[in-house]
């Protein structure tokens, strides 16, 4: 009998191949069991973590509900205490609120002054048209008011000076009436002179500083030189705040005047307190500590 070596080689290879396949299948089966076990452990860990997260979330929600309830109580208390806190604190003062932009309305901040007992409070709105956009309009106004200058910027400076002087002294009511008729400013009721306090109300929708640089800054400097106390206020949600610029002018500021706390702070500053109050990063305190008796 002739031994076929090729047959034996193929047989041996087949045997080892079968053994290898068997080992591979065994490993795969064991691996699948291991993977399934790991997946089960992972699911258990996730379920445990989710349970912890849910417990913490429920705890936080309870905290939020408690804080909201406390906030409502505080707001209710402030609504009750606020009128008594400001009552007759600013008797016999004449106050003017100068709104320097049409972007935000500040008509509501006149009410606290009335409750505080001021003698008179007037809102004056400087409209966007106060800023000249062309030389022709500037020259027309200059001719009507006998202002000198060849460029709109020169005339603008003279007009602002005349307007501010009229506001401070009350000696040129014709100018104020003229500007109102031209829809460059607006105000309601009569102005009482001399003025005891001035509040500038600003803030804008855009980053442009034209109104700030051409109206607010020079006007504030003129008023400061006249020794009339002046402060600046803004609403809490103005798109672009001018509070940093007001601070550079060294006048007191309130950045949340549309809140009860902000209104009280404004009245306290008008009474003589100084500082930068409110809720923005530029504030140094939430509010002043007390009113100063106004003589």
C-alpha cells in the first residue's frame, strides 16, 4: 500500500483548522457573554445615575419653587412698604427728567417723584431730530435763533449750549417752545424755575455714541458747572448701556430704574446720596442705605 503524503497533510491541516474554528467559536461565545454582562452592568450604572440625577433635579425644583415663593412674598412686601418708604421724602423740590433718546420711554419714572412729595416734575424728551443730519437744516435753525457758525457741528454745539442754559435758568422759554414746535424736543405741562435737580435718562438700541458724545456729555458738563445736582438712570434691559460713560463724568447712576428698587434708589440719590447703584456689572451697590433729609 502506497502512503499518500498529500492526504495526510490535508488531513492534519483540516484537523487543526477544525480545532482553530472551534476555539474561535468558543472565544466568540465567551466574548458575547462578556459583552452582554458588561452591557448589563453599564445599564445598571446608568439607571443608578439617572435615579441620582432625578433625585437632585427634584431637590433643585423644590428649591426653585421655594425661592419663587419667597420672591413673590418679597415683591408683595415691597409693593406695600415702598409707598410709605418714599412718602414726602423730597418735599419742595423741582425736578426735570431729561430723556436723551427715543429708544426707551421713561415717562413712568415721574410717578415716584410725585409720591415723594416733589413740588413739580417735568419730562423733557430730546428727540433724534435734535441732532442735525444736514447743513441746510442747521443753517435754518441758526437763522431762526441767531446762532453763529458755518457747519452743522458748530451750530449743534451752540444750540445745545442755548438749550441747556434755558433749561437751567428759565430765562429763554421761547427757545424751548421753538424747539418743541420744530419737534426737536417734547415736554408736557409747564416748567418750574429754578430747577433743583436734573435726572438724565439714557441708553440706546445701538452702539453708536453720537447722542452720548454730542448731547449728553456736553450737557452734563454744563449742568455740573452750574452747580445743579445731576444724576443718570437707565432701564435694566437697555441694549447698550451708557453707565460706564456717566461714571467717567463723575455723576451718580442707577441702572435699574424700571424696578421698585431702582426707583427708590433714584429718589435716594436725588435726596443727596452718591454712588453707582443697581444690578449691572457697573453698579457698586444694589441701592443706597437711606434717604438724606432735604432742607
